C-alpha cells in the first residue's frame, strides 16, 4: 500500500499549553475589549493569531545561534546571512532589519519622498498600507477581481490584474516610486502568484519606468505553489524557482519571521546600488549599523540557516500539507473559506457564516470572538476592521473581503490540534443562526487600528 504523508521533522522539545473554561474565556475576552490581540498568551489553548515569529526553530538553527558573531560592525553572521540571501534571490545588496515592517519603514522612508505619491500593489497588507498612508500617499489595489469570490477555484488567485495595473501606471506617470508585489498574497487568503504573472507584472512596470518591490514574507510558499500548479516548473527545485521569481524584480522587503523560520528578523535586498544607498541613510538612525540593522548576530546566523532549510522541498511541503489537512476537515463540515487553500492559513468567509450580523457590526471579528469563546482558539480578523477607515472620508472601508484567518505556526502544532480547531469552528457554524449581533468600536487608532482597537458587544 502507499505510505501516508508524514512530517519532515521529529519533535525534540515541547511546551505545555493549558485549557480553560468558557466562563473564564468570557471574562478574559471582555477584559480585552473583544480584541484578541489584547489577550495574554497563557489564556490561549491553540494560537492561530499569526504565523509570524511563532514557529519552532530547528536544532541546526539553535546550534547556529551559539556561534553568532555579535561584533558591532562587520560581523561574520552578517556575511553568512548575506551569502544565503544572494544564493536564493540573486540580490547583491542586503540591509538587515528587526522585522518586515521595519524593512518597509526604511524603504518607504527612502522612496516616498513627497505626499501624494501612488503605490499600486496586489492587496497591500496592513503594515504596508499603513506605512504608505502614514506618509500621506495612496495605496491602490490592483489584485484580480476573481480574488473576491471566495468559492472560486483558480490556481493563482493572488495575482495582479495587468489591466488595472496599467491603468494606474498611465494615470500616475512620474508619481509612482515602486509597485509592491506580495507573494503569497496574504490579504486575499494566502493566495499565490504565478511566475508568468510575476514576469509580466515586472515587465509592465519597467515599461513605465517603475521598479517592483516584492513583499517576500512567504516567497518560499509561493515558489512551492508554482512548482505544484504552474506548467513547466514541476521538475525545478524550490531554490531555482525562487531565483527566477526575484530575477524579474528590483528589490524585496522580508519579514523573516515567516519563511525565514526565525522568531525575529527581516531585511531589505536589492540589485540596485542607488536604492541601497538611499536606504542606508535611514537604516542607521532607525535600525542600527549596516551589518546588523535591527538584528543580533545570533539571530542573523539562525536566519541564514532557516532560509536554506526552508527552501528545501520537504520542509515547505510539510508546512503546506498541514494547512491542507485542516482545510479538508472544514470541507467535511461544509465551512466556507477562501478557496483554494493557501500556504500559511485558512481564511474563513465570515460573511457566508454569520449572515445575520450586519457588516457594520464586523462579522469576521465577531466570528473570531466566538471561536475563542468556544475552545480557546485565537484567530485573527482580516477584514473590515483591518481595512481601516478611508483616509479622506473617514468612512469604514467595507468593499473587500471579511475573513477570519487561522494561521498555522510552522513546526509547532500537530494534526490533532487541527482537529480541535475544525471541531470548534464546526460548533460555532452549527449555531450560526443564533448569532444575530456583532461588535462595535468604542476606541480606535487612526492607522492600523486592528492591533489596539477596543470593542464592545452589540446588544
């Protein structure tokens, strides 16, 4: 008989987690103002808030940390990291930062030189859009319209609409410092972008003299989907696919806390010396000296190993297979999510579940709270609260998807935990018609409000 699939790793260390009662969770959630970001981690049973910095490092990474070079300037660990990045991406210039949003802060400080600039992208994620709007510039979404149909099955649902992109490029010539291409596309459900679309997007931008920056937090997962779904790539290695992806672009910003397999870290990499020089001016005051940025030597050493480790097929395959396992359980229960399943999370379609909760009462945030109350499972709203208000009208932006994201931490939970998540979500789904009211905002920040927003139940 055919052997079943099994993980490409074995467990060497464990961390205890605790269960709680519903009564306890009701009190904790109320004290957190119905914002799961405000919950203490010890009050969580299974944490699917994010896959950013929450995974387990390997024995090789921990070993590398012990040999990290903490020299202020010219640390050996930096050159180890730089070599790994060069091997995988082809980019010559590297600036370490403490995480992805720090990389965005440095880069956007360098290139968004005046108010009113326009940055097109395939559904900019929260911090990306926040950095752009903080500088009084405009992020314009050019994702394919099919991405909004959560039940549509197409292999590369995170792609750029070349028609929409060219319209933006034509209408804003001379006012676009770069285009942001996110792989995989987190905001629309961790959906990948094909190599063909990456190439054509970069060619179109270059035609108009616009550079392309790849938001690369989950670039390895994107390469995996190219290998599995795009014609002509089945026999290529993950590293070969990664190298081709970046060959078409000009730069990358990286949250290494995802596909770098570390708990903290990030970087900027580029092939252009002028961009590197511009970013250097902001790296030193914001992050630190050029050969450590915002990272310790030991963290750079662990990241160098993590990048090489995660670009091996077996490692990324194990990661995606666990997400697929959870998706199959949800299929059994008839629970709608963004299809096909992405590489790092399940994005549950709250609008199709909590049909009696009006959009003004934030269905996805309501579903997030209900799942926590059911079983102590913490997810994250990727929807109307995350979308923030329109910077001009100050109205809530209700035009996009309203999703509950269930991120799966890398190498952290077993499939038994996936079963618990699925069963808990089914219990909420089974009583969905009894959930007729959601939540309302009682306090919010002007930008990136979902991290700190305070809410209350609508009664």
